[in-house]
C-alpha cells in the first residue's frame, strides 16, 4: 500500500474529548508492575493535595490505527496506574494518523519508526499478534521496574531514545537473577547501580559511568 508523505509525518493534534482507557491499545507487551504501583501511590497523594480533577490533567500520546483505534506510544505505566485507580477516561494527544493502513502494514510502520516494543517479560521478541489489546492485559517485567528505579536513583540519565528503560532492563536481565528482585529489591537495586557504572553499560542510552582520569 502506498502511503503519502502527509500521512507519514507525525503531527501533534490535541483531542479535546476524552477517550476511554479501556479502549486504548498498547504498543508493547510488558510494564514494570512495581513501577505501576509506585505511580498509583504518587497519583493518590497528588490527588489528595491538588483535588479530584488531578487525574483528568494527564494526557497520553497516541497514534491512530486501523478502525480509528487509539494506540498508546508512551506512558503505558501511567495509563495502567490511572485505570487501576478507577479512572475511566483520559485525554490523548494524536501524534500520527495511520488509520488508512491495514493491520499488518500498521505494525510494520510502527516497528520501523521505533514506536512499539514487541518484547516479552524474558526480553524475547514476539509477533505483533502477541501485543495485548487492552491496557489491563499488560504483563509484568520485574526488570523494567528495576530499570525505572535505577534511573530515579541516578544509575543513568533520562534519555530520548525510544524504550531506553527497556534496553536497560534487558542489560540487567542478562546479568542478574530474577529471584534476587523478589527476595530483596533494594539489594538488587544496589547491585544494578554498580553494573550501571561499569564499562559494560557504556553503549546504553543515558549511561553516566565514571569518567577516566586524565
């Protein structure tokens, strides 16, 4: 299918009416459930401090796919946290319209643009068909939670590289045992911090390891 240049340009177009969270389509398979729970705690605290309308202030970036469905391309953790807190709708920002594509072409375009992450909780690439249809079907990847906690602890810097924290999660997954996260998350975080400063991690986005002395 030929797609014109206008379609292939990502354009921000705020949508003023809310979209049901239950209708949002993920573009990844996993999230860090521990991080989702942390988001929920933060959301509750902010809502208590700011007021009931705090939840409605958030906006999620999406692209339009076949049948005008809204596909989330960032902030999956936030969307799931809001859903878990009982929020039924939220505002979205459309950053691309690929609704004229058929389903197969749509996923290929997203994949080649770095707008999706079809990897499971073991870090293995899966078929597009294995991506959940709804936000509440996202699967837990504890190493994604570890990577998020590591960034907040200063293990690496926030980076614009798409799915950068998943790259860090995969790096940690290949060097640490999953059981260690369940047994003692804080100890696992300390071990991850040491790994993050090693030269083995210098290829990763946001790496801020030690600088060699002159």
